[in-house]
């Protein structure tokens, strides 16, 4: 029974770390995308 709980603990830690990294990286790319969109809209408003 001890091995079961150890395996469950390791699985949960690995899963949580993976999801945290995945969401963090995806969010970082999303922020860069939004900043580029703002930058492009500011450039277009200066030209017009």
C-alpha cells in the first residue's frame, strides 16, 4: 500500500509541474501576441 501512495504522490507532482509549465509557456506566448497586436494597432493609428 505504501508503494501505491508513493506512486500517486509522484504522479501528482509530475502532473502539476507539467501543467504549470504548459500554462505558463502558453500564457507567455499569448502575452507576446497581445503586445504585438497593441504595437501594430498603435502604428496603424499613427499612419492614418
